[in-house]
C-alpha cells in the first residue's frame, strides 16, 4: 500500500478508505491514542490502536519520538480536536526511541537548549514550523522574481574579490598551514595556492550580478554568503543566505519600489500558505511575552504584525532627515543611546534604527542618501552635494524588531567617478578590471539590493535569535554539525 502524507489526509478527509501513514510519535495516551506527525504539516493525525488485540511488547515500543507506520481505515473522529482519525489494523515500528537517552522531552524546552541539539530540534513543533516557513519564503522569492521575468543567476561562492570592500572574508586555501610557501619578502606566496592567487568565500554576489544585469536586464541571486565579522549578536551569522536582485535601467526609486513589492509579496505568501505554522509561532510568542513586563510586550500579534506590513507603505526619508529626528529624540537628549547622535556623518547603530522604526514611525522605514564615507564604493554619488558632505544613492530598509533587513543602492555607472572612488577607498582596480569594464562598454544606470534571508525569516516567524532560523548556524566559535 502507498503511503499517504498526513497533510494530504487532513485535506481530503477520505472517510472509509484504508490508508497507510508513517511518521514520528508525538504522544501516546492511554495505550490507545497515538498523535502521529510526519513533518508534512504542523498537524498530527490521531491513530486509534486496538490495544486489547495488539501485542503488549509492540505497545511498549510506541513511545514519544519513535518512528512508526500504521495501516487502517479513516473514520470520523469520536474525540475533540480533530475531524478524522485512523482506526489502526496494523502498526509497524521502524525506529525505537529510548527515552532515557533521548535529549528531547514532551514538555517545552528552551530555545538555548535546543540550539545545542540542533541535529534533533527539527522534531519540535516550533522548529518544524520555522523550517517549513523558511521553505515557503524561499519558494515565494523565486516565484516573485520568476513571475516578473527575472533570471536566477548563480554567482560564485569562491571569489578573489571583496565585493563590499570591508575585508571580512574567510580565506579559501589548500596551502599547508604549518609550512606555507613564502615569497622573497617572507610573506605567504599565494601564487602557489590552488587558484594561483589568494581566494575567499564570497561576501556578496552583487558584483557578478551586475555583470549579468548588463545583458540579461533583470537578474537575482539567492545563495549563501559569508562574513568573518566577529559579531556575536542575535542578528548576525558568519554564513547567511542573501537574495540580490540587480536591474538595468532602474534608479533608486525603482529599487525601493521593487524591494517593497518583494517584501510585501513574500510576507503575504506566508500569511496565505503557512497558516498552521504561523499559528504555532504566534502562540509561542504570546507565551514568551508573558514573561516580559507589560510595556515591553508587543501591541500586535505575529500575524497582525505581518498583515500590517503587507497593508501599509513603508516610510521613506533621507539619512539627513533621520539624523535630525534622532538628534532631537528623547532618548538622545536624555543620554539613553549607547552611541549618542551628535551630528551628521556617523553610521547609524541598531539602537537608532530601532528607535526610528519602533518608536517614531511605528512602521518599516527606508532610509536613503547616506554619507558616501560610510557606504560601499559602488554606490552612485549624488549630484551636487557639498564637498565633505557627499551622499550616495543608498537605501537601507529597517524593520521592527530586526533593524536593517535590506541594503542596496543605485550603482555608480560613470567610469571616471567609479574609478576615482575606488582609488580614494583603496579598492584595488587591477583586481576589479572586469567590474570596471561594464562601465567602459555600454554602461547604464542600474540598481539592486541585498535581502538577508534569515532576517526576513526572523521577522515572519517572530523568532528572536537568528541562530534559530537557519538549520545549522555558523558564528564565531561554532561550526558544529
Ligand atoms: O548591507 P549588506 O552588507 O549589502 C550587500 O552585501 C550588498 N552587496 C547588497 C546589494 O546591494 N546587492 O547586506 C545585505 C543584507 C543586510 O541588509 C542584512 O539583511 C543581511 O544582508 N546581512 C546579514 N545577515 C545575517 N548575518 C550577517 N552577518 C549579515 N550581514 C548582512
Ligand atoms: Mg548594509
């Protein structure tokens, strides 16, 4: 007999038919009622065991965590809480679960504890919901771009360039760590390395995506990126997934519209397609917030928060306007910011971003036109800004509870301006000759952005630590599993 997935069974409710289901035991009550889950849905199917006519040795093995199969007839449920159940005629045990050794328990366990048991945490309701939503969001991202005629471009994981010019790269080498070949100056000779040069894991696929956009028009990447920044925060990973669209002939305004449309689309997709999983996470959040003082609890439930984003325009303002708001804000005047805002030019910290989003505007915010000095070399210089106060056509999208979720810009398409900027910022032009070539031959205005996929999942799931929305998180001091 073919196996039926529980999601399909609950959807079609084929009362009277014989089915076979396979999954893991979530609970076993009164030696009679098994709650079985196979991962296809947040919901369990109830299996009713005829305990009087079942081998007691087999009954003993039906335990929380065990993998089993059941064959039986789908009937209308006699009990509360489910419409159908399976009256089992046959139970198979695939894998026993010794509860004395099994780290998971039927009661609630802390996220911190489960992080240490990341190889097993998929089996909890919370993490199963998170990873089903992660899948749905990835699918929605591809659907959004595909429906709009974008091409998915696979940019390299191993590169020789530093796309952000920030020097936070992991080196990729096959040289002997003990005895690397040295050059005449006594420095490691990377010309002897695997690629004949020093190479690293990519921090962003943007530069290569720009090359693609200069012929295919509209492209996007969706892949892993790596940052060797020593950030031990709830919003940083050393390995994270990024979505980077790049569009020829788009300006900053088009870029903001695209980003806003995409975020709204994928969030609406989750609301529509992940109802059961969102319900689990919403309940989890309400429970978690009970331990917080009243004034720190959120005013909206998880799904209300998501719906709010899909239904309201984001607030758009310039960096300069934002700095004025922050300078005059109560926390700044009362010395409550760890990094006080003194004037124009400083980079915004996450406390500032969160003030703007959560306290001042109470909605997602897009900040534009940042000082050139605090942004990457490839961003387009604004025309007619004062020397020393140059700004670039940058945009950062800030989300409640998250801070920066998207970073992007209109790109500097003018060869001379780009070259001058690279020189000033000590970006080696000989390494990026291929990037400069796009500005030499058939250059055009273009724009793009990067969406941190895990930050999006954080927002949609209401989870608070980025290490809980990627299966096996990589961060300083940790690369287990
Ligand atoms: O702002 P970032 O550094 O921008 C870029 O990499 C550009 N090349 C994007 C582009 O224009 N194509 O990173 C983009 C986004 C951030 O807004 C954030 O959401 C996420 O990537 N991000 C991280 N997510 C998790 N862990 C980290 N260490 C992250 N660093 C950036
Ligand atoms: Mg950024």
